[in-house]
C-alpha cells in the first residue's frame, strides 16, 4: 500500500517542534540554579526544532487523507523519534554519556515507566532532572494526543491517531470532535497537576521538588529527584501522592465528568468499582502482612502499604520502602499487582482492569454455556452488551501479552539476570511500573543490566505503553502490502 509520506513528515515534524520547545522550558531552571547545561539544552532544542521545521516544510502541500494504517505508523514513529530526540539533553550535557543508557532513561520517561539506570540521581543538574520529569508529563497523556488537540493547524481530523494512542478498549468521547475530547483531557491533566503541586508545596516540599513530583505522579511515571524516592518524605506528602497516584490511574474521561458535576458516571462504572475493590483488598492484605512480619506500628504499616499498592497498581513506581525486603509472599503479591494495573483511559500502563473484568465474565459465561448449550448469554459491561469482536480482542491481547512477557523473561535470563530479576524486570517494564524484583528492585537500578538487555527492556516499555498491537501490527507483512 502507499503511505502518505508528506502527511507523516508534516505531523512528525509538528511533534518534534513541540518536543524541542518543551526542552526550552528547562532553560529557566538552568539559569536559576546557575548550571552549565544552558548551551546543551539550547543546542538540543535547536536541533530538534530545526529538524521538525524541515520535516514540516517537506510535508507542506501533501494530501490530508489520514487512514488507520497511517495512524498506527505515525504513532509508533512518533514515540520512537520523540525518545530519540529526548536523549539529546542527556547526551549533550554529559549527564548520561552512554547512548544506550540515555536511550533507556528517555524511553522510560516518555513511556512513564520510571525504570532508571541512575544510581545517584541527586548528582545530576536540576535542569536535566527537570527534563527527565517533563518526559513523564509529556508521555503521560500522550504527545500524540497533545498534537491532536492542535491538529486543526494541519486541517485534518485525528480520530485514527487517537484510536491508536488511547489506552484500553475504548475511549469515551467527551465532545463530538476528537480534538475537543483531547483538549478536555488535557484540561483535566493540567488541572490535577497544578492542584498536586500546591498541596505538596503546602506540605513543606520545595517548589522545584513539588513540580517534578507532581508531573511524575499524575503521569503515573515515578521518576523522583531524590535517591530514596519518597521514603524520606513526610507522612502528609506520602498520603497526598498516594491519592494522586490513584487519581492518575482513573479513567480521565470519567474524571472530566466528575469535574462537570456528574459523579454518578464514575461510581457506577464497573471498572472503577473493581479498581477500588482490588486496591482496598490489596491494601488490607499488605498492611496485615507488614504488621505480622515487622514491628512497625499500625499507621506506618498502613501508610507504606497503601502507598506501595497504589504505586504498583497505577504503574507509577514511587517507593517509600523496599517492599521486596518485607517477605517473599509480598514480593509475589506486588508482582501480581503489576499485571492488574489501573483503568483504561488513564495514564497507567499494563493490562488494564477492564480486560480482567471481561476475561472473568467471559470465563463465567463459558461455564454457564457448558450447562445450557442452546442458551445465549451476552457479556455486559456497565449495562451494555460487549461485542464479540471486543471479547476476541481482549483474549488475543492477553495471550500476546503473556507471550511477550515469557519471551522477554527468557531473553533477560539468557543475558545474565537471575530468574527473579528477569521476571520482575520484564513485568515492571512491560507493565510500565519501573522498579521490579531482585537486582532491579526498588532499592536498586537497571544500571548493571547488559546493554542488550536494556534495549530489550526499552522495546518492552514501548510495547506496554502502546498496548502491544499498535507496534506489533506494523511488524506483520499484511501491514505493508499494497491494497
């Protein structure tokens, strides 16, 4: 088939221009703290904007016919190229000199995974750490959705791109036009980020740290400006971050309706109710186990439990304690929570709870069908019948997800990681959680992983962020056939 190359260049160029302009947001931080990263950041921004402008110029005058296949390719190339240009501030400043490490850190940022190769975060310039957090914030809602919000500049609609980028089974449309939906989602995103900044500042956190941690929380990313993440933060700050991690893991379309005075849509939603139920049960289980195996008091045990359950379920990955040191049983619990994830339409990665609900309901209905062969039992979600093609999609996604997990684990084990670390690292990167188990657990980093392993994990992060099929579909021969 023929691809609309000029349209691709025009759209990707727009993304690169946005990326470069956002790099400039780090310059005031560099100036304020009198850091020597000004030239590096300016150069990175200039290179990115210049290449973006050239691509836009090449794409001028092309046709505006954007098909679904174009959408898949643009989204995939968009995330890859954004990560490639995102490496420049790290490389040009010398903060992360190794290209593999810079790529890993950047992909981890844009995919909101939060896995890091840095053992000493606090030695990096504050302006570079700000860019590191900003990659989370950009990737959280999706740079593709950001561009969709301003697609009228291109004179085209963005439905195909939104379908390829949006997480979960479907995205509730808040406005008849997809650009209207994207703008409303970004309004909620920015508003929540600002509210958390204020609350963290009122709790005694400095402005710089409050801004960075707010961007990492709402995006469910997990990059911190501190070596100990939030372990040394006050209980107030830990509780505030816990609340906003859970908010970040909630469907943003439902949050928008909540702001509009329609809370019923949120609390009647089956996925959200399941999300809250699993979160509550897991918190109770972890709290009781921590009380049983340690001499920690009730409030502290609950605070660590509720924080870590939220951090893992929402794939944020912040830590207040090394949960792998509590007991092997809890390590298993947190590994399982990595596969649970949060709501579709949120900034979280992973399988998404809605898929688990569909799988569970379909399994139960299959049992009933064995007893009543001639009966018809439609699967319903939120009072609506789920089409059979959606059920097939969920089943296929689950199988593909587990196959990728298994293959990734074998590869990482082959490259030298022990079994626990390979399982935990692959699960954490594929689910966009960040900290894994074993040598890549919350008290460690991915610095010692073989370079080839870092590239494999980077691919897993991208697969997880774009929900497998967006990337896998372009690897099939059918995608490239002329039609």
